[in-house]
């Protein structure tokens, strides 16, 4: 598989990565973690696949373990229209099933929203995660993910590659979500079969200062976020993201967050008093949602063009060599 020797050699490798616009000496990075998704099973020492799990946000999918597979050198998250399967989990209100994998949950995903950093985020009860300790997390460095997305023609599809504060970093409490921040490396929304415009890849840094008062409690409502402009960036393209693999890269240091697609820098966030860059470890999440919000609703037959697949070729994480 592409780059498979990096994962299998067991060596500590150094690589050099430079911001293309910077004429100064390029910073040096050393790989500290990778998963090339070789083999036929998910490495559960690193990842947890959600089963009978929902995330709120009025989303229409139920995350099930059977939607997650490792084969042919990639991690596959399959999304399909299957109300009957969702109902078999005791969740008749959901129309789609899909995959969610993260490196942040050492325990099982929970049906109790009060145990979750997602508690209070929109949606219905049963959206929780039993947080104890992350399987892999890191602060700062360079994070690379090579992925192929579902087609933007699949209405309301919502694949994402993102990072959240590690559970063990939630003491003191203000380091958890939302006050601890949320780094979205890639999100894409399906525009439907009638769209002649390819949906852009978007990257966003979410955070909250709680209006300058005391830090927000863990799981406080999403509406407390101070988000979006100038913290959201679009990468426009005329190529369907489903046509080929692309590399999304996050370069994160103590004072800035930088977003790249295929080595092209397209967004930078610089720390200010009102935009605090995270200083604690984050863990990785791969998932594909179905957007149920009014702003993304598309009047098409449910399940048109489904099933669709979100493929992750690898994730590679580096630390800066001082």
C-alpha cells in the first residue's frame, strides 16, 4: 500500500515539510504516529468504531460498526439508506447508517448523553460517548490524511476529518469541548444530483470564549461557539472529490493553525486574545454524516446515489524537531 513501509518499519523517521510561501529555512518534523490501514481489520488499540451511536445536530444517520471496514489498504466508511437496519438497533427515527472511527475513546460509546463531551449538542438523547482516555492524541505538529470522499452529488452527504480535545486533557474542565476548541480539517456537503457546482472542501476552527465570562462547561450548547469568519476557509475545485485521493494537512503550533490541500496552503488562523489556539492534545475523528438541517436539505429521493464510501488511505502525525 502507498507508504506502507513507514508504518511497518518501526523506525522513528524524520521528514522535512515547508510552508510553500515561506522562503526561510523549512521546519523539520519527525513522524510519531501513522496508520496505513493495511490488513483486513481495524487496529482497535488505536481506533474505536462507533456502534449504535448518534451525534445530534439533527443528523439523519445512525453510526454502526458494520459500516466500518479495512480492506485493500484503506479504511472504508460506507453510508447507505437503510431505515430497516437503523430500526433493528431500536432507532426507528434514523434513515441512514454510516461509519464513525476515532482515536479518542478508550471505552465504549455510550447511549447516555450525560457522560459525553457532546452532551448538550443539538439532537436527541442517546448521543453520548463514554470518555475516559484517548488511544492516540497529540498537541501541535503536522497531521496528514490522504482520503477520497463521497461524491458531492449524493444529497446531504457530510464527510469529515476533524480533531477534538483529548479526554485526559479535560482537567481543568474548560479544556474540554467546546471551550477547548474543535479543529475541522475537512468537511464537504453534498449538493445533490442537479448541482453543476462541485462542493468545496471546508476547514474551520471552532472555539468559545463564553462571551468573556467563565469558561463554558463541558458539552455546552453549540450556539455558544464564536465561529466561522475569519475562522472558516473554503478550497474550491472543479473536480469531484470522489474522483481521486487528496491529502489534507494540518500544521498546528502554539500560535497558529494552517490548512493545506495537496500542499496548497488555503487557510491560516493566528492566535489573538479573542481566538485562542488550542494548547492541549487532540484526537482524530473520521466520519460521514447525513445533514438534517434546513440549510442543507435537498429535495431528492432518500438514498439517491447511495451507498457511498468515504475512504482513508492513511493518517500520519509528526512532531516538530526543535
